[in-house]
């Protein structure tokens, strides 16, 4: 029997996804997932004004960084480099 692998778990509740890095790519990906209504999204960025804009526009609540990570089912990083 062959089992199909899915990146996202199947569940009746919404999956929690935290994005670290809300630049060109991270902001767009997080925004699209948020708009789908299938996920609870948290977004964090070193630029606080971008993070605040994302949270306001996408109607998300920003817990503390560590709290969001510990509650997340998935963590996505969209960073410009390794520094």
C-alpha cells in the first residue's frame, strides 16, 4: 500500500503557522495563507513597522515571539541571508 505524504496535517481545527521574515516573499505568502481562512497566521519581522502593518492588515494577533513559536504547527522562515 502506498501512502501519500501531505505537508499539512488533516484536522478539523485550523493549523497555526508562524512566519519569521515579512519581506517581499514572506509577507505575500503569509498574507495569502491568512486570506485562505484555513490557517491561523502569526508574522514576525525585525522591522517592527512591517510586522505591525501585517498584523493590522491580516487581522492577526501577535503573541510574543516565543509564545507564537511554541504554539505553531509550522514555522516558515523567509530570511535574506544567514546573518
